C-alpha cells in the first residue's frame, strides 16, 4: 500500500483524540503514532510538534501484522528499503553494529589491568604508565564528531569497517612499541578511530526500525558499549596471569580483526534516501560489489547526499540547542566523567594493601559493575517501554519526547548513592563487597540514563540521529579523560569520602539540567528547530 497523501491536514490537537481505523480494524490509542512534516503524513517530525494518533479516513496505511500499529515512518515499496528487510536480516545487521560498539570502550579499558606489568618495560611508575590511556579516551570525542560527516556522505558500513580495521592496526602497533611514547601514540589513535560505532548506532536503529521498535534496540546498543569497559579489564586481568602484556594486546588486535571480518561477511548499508530513492548496493551480491561497498566507493558515487562540510556545520548548530547542550554537557558528561575515573583508577585502589587483590581477584571484581549494567539493560527495556505507552494512553495517543527523561530519575539517584558509598567504603576500609555494590549501582545508572537520553534525542531529532549521537559521545568522553590526572591526588589529599562525595554533589547539581529540559524542552524545540535534514 502506498504512503498516504492528502491536501488537508488537521491540527495535532484536533486529530490526536480520534481513534484510527486501518483496514477495518480499530487501533488502540497510544499505539498508533503520527507526525506532520512538510505535508507528509505518518512520518516523523523534528520540528517540535510531537507524534500523534490520527484518523483521516485513510485505509491504505501500512501497519504491523496485527493491524494495531501504524508504521512510523511509512516504508516505501522498495524491497531494498531497510525498513522492509526481514526480521532476520535486520537483526543480523544490528549484530554487526553491536560487536564494534562493544569493542569501543572495551578496547580502551583493556589495558587498565596491565599497567603493573607494563611499568617495568617502560622504566616508569604504575601511576605514570596509567596516563597512557587518557589521550585515547579524549580523542574518542572528536573522533566521533569527525566520523559523522563521513557517515552521512559515504554511508554507515564503510565508516564502521574502517573504524575496526584501523583500530586493529593501531593495537598491533601498540603491542610492538618499544617505548612509552610510541605505545601511547598508538593507543591515542586507537581511541580516535574506534569510536565510530557509538555515534552510528542511533542512525542504524533509525534506518531499520519503526518508532515503536526502537527503544529496546537503543537499550541493547547502549548496553553493548557501557558493558564493554568492565568486560575488557576482567578478561585482560585473567590473560596477564599467563602471557605478557604485549601478547594481551595481540588478543585485542585479534578481536578488532574479527569484528572487521564480521562486517565484511554480514554487514550491509542501512542509509537509504526515501525522498530520492536510488539503486541500493547490497552487501550480498558479488565479491567486487561487497568490496566497493565496504571501502566507501558506492557511497562516494551516490547522488543527493550532503557534503562533509554541510554536515559539520549542522553538528555545530545542533550543539547549541539548549535541549541538547543541557542533557549532554551538563548531565551525561558528569555521569560518565566519574565512571571513567573509577574504571581507570580502581586497580590502584584495590591491588595495594589493605585490599591486596590478586590478578584473578581483580578480574572477578569486575563482575559487580557488569551485573549492574545487565540489570540496567533489563530495567531500561521494561521501564522505557512502559513509560512511553503509559504516557500516550493518558494523552490520547500524543507522544512528547520530554517524557523519555523520566527514565533518568532512578539512575540519577543510584549514581549519586553509588558514589557516596564508594567513597565512604574506601575512606573507612569497609568490605570490598560494598565497593563492588557501589560500582554496580553506578553502572546501572549509566545504562539506564544513556537509553533514556538517547531515546529523547532521537525522538526530538529523528532526522539527525548520527549528529546528535556524536554530540552525546563527545561530551560522554571529553570530561572523562581529565579524571585520571587528578583522581588519585584528590583522594590522597582530602580522602576518598570527600573526593567521591564532591563528585556525587556535582552530579546531583547537574541533574537540574534534566529537570529544566523536561519543563522547557517542548518550547525550545518549537523555538529552535534543527537544520533541514539532507538525508
């Protein structure tokens, strides 16, 4: 059935309370959504008008198989449209995103348990050796911003592929570096190249899935890159017991290589221009075609895509929208800032006395934050789905993006409490279990808050998914790289109770920005619309 066109468009308030009839079946209010943008009905809208239930007597709308939910956006009749792909193909392509996303922060924190083994090789102290990770963490922010224009111009798949390939090369270089400077340079470039999956994720989800399907996929994507920083140190701590630190980095290079091969054999391009459809080059036809798709040749030849310069300007313009600046720079930066500080310094807290953890004990310590991330994934799926449906039922099918931000309240409380508990446990040398529990609380907060904020940004700017994801990633990593320079000194000077207590207070103050967006976000979306989407 064709996408409906109509010359008469009722206002959102006039139509939001009417039941929709699709092929003779009445859909449940709150499960059928609509946006009006440029005269195109049943499509998404990032001008601030929200998403609503509608009924215009249309009977040719595409719905889910049960007929209850109108598909948003309406897919084209082209089988190559990623919205029309089979369930199996969509999730296979999604898996090829999850693996690189997992290896993003995974690849940076892989070395946090190897500093003790590396220090003698470089003739440096453990604390000085640990600073080698900071440059890579910092460049993950600019790296993500720079990746997005290439994603919009050349496609999602080439950027993902080159990200994994170049990360593999950099890790090989780090494993063979003869000195600290060469090792740090390779690790820094690794951070620059490996961050692309964290900014492409929202776009891939938006390309393949309908509005009502996205939250769980965003939750899984967020879980994959938040879970990685805790899985990697656990594995590398086990590995260093039997092999050298150079061999440990050889394993990491192999993982990046495997991820690149998965993209070669199973990845596909999800960028599709529904306004000006062109022949879609599939990754399943011919070896030469697959190679040209992977390296970006087909993307370079595609017509009608934006230039790298125009996308860069749009990113700069979006950054200063108040609803983006407050949610990312004033809240998410602080949330991840203190987390990165814990990840990069925790071995230096629990390996020396009084805790005196062995390498295996250190590895098992990471099970706590991993469990917290897993609980956060489950909570995020259940709560965010319930929250959206509950709101829409109570508001005659109308969806407001700011409603998503209720999903940040529980994680904010958990994060503040977790920091206080972590600091007090270190201050008074309490049981290691309290440390692990506090860390688990914090990782729970990271996963659930990331899902809520990402869903809010995608709902507010559906046509600019990659751009807003790069902004979120920039602030998520930019603050964190600085903590390694002052965390240990701060604890030594003022005590862990004061240090982590201050961090908790700063995070709590930053949460006020979320409340402000909930109150004024809709007004800001109407007053400061985004630039016109180019694809």
